[in-house]
């Protein structure tokens, strides 16, 4: 699987360790930056580029997911979710890693590098990467509603107020 990774300065060390782990597991890892520590870096471009690459790969039929890191993971998740078609989930335990895939068919996860140990982060990522989408009708229906809103600004029959 191809895994796109991005971070900010707070997650740089963890990102590099995670990339080594993923490569050892046989994954192709694409690092979207940063490549050097800069306490004043701006994570949005890194995370948006990684998320965009996930979508491009998925549309081309490449099995791809993304992982973004930051101090809390919140801003990185928000940035990734700005890319059309991305469903980025903030993961903070094993259950949220599994449910991100099972229920939300998330294609990117965000992890707070200052919130978890390296072993915890590796466990969350390994679970996320291995877990398939359940395909249950209720979850597929909800994902379709999100995609419809993203494309049209409305959810048919649901009366979205603007």
C-alpha cells in the first residue's frame, strides 16, 4: 500500500520513525514534509499535499491512505479535510483507529505526536491500515451524504439550512 505522510515540526521525529516502520512492513511511503525541523513551519500545505496525493492515487486505482501528525493532530486533521474526498479522522486510541475505517471509510488519520508514545502511534496506524471499511448500508449512506454535501452544498431530502 502507498501511504502519504505529512507533519509539522512537533511530529517530525515521530513521522520519521513511523516512516521507517511502514517501510519495514512493506509499504511505499511518500513523505510530504517537512524534511527539516523549523519551529515556525506551517503544516497546512504539508497536510493538504498529502491528502491531495491520497485522492489522486485512489482515483487512479492505487490503494493509498494518509497519516498526518502534529502536536495535537487537530489542525492537521482540519487541513486534510479541506481536500475534496478526504475523510480524515483524529485517532487517539485503538478503537478510534478501527472505527475510522470500519464506519467512516476514513482515508487519512491524524495523530497528536505530543499525545502518544511512538509505540501507541505505530499501533494506531497498523490497525488503521489493516482494517477494511465494513460496507454496512448505514455507514455507506452517511458517507454518501457527506460526499453529496461536499459536491452540491446540500443533502437531498435532509433540508440542510445554510
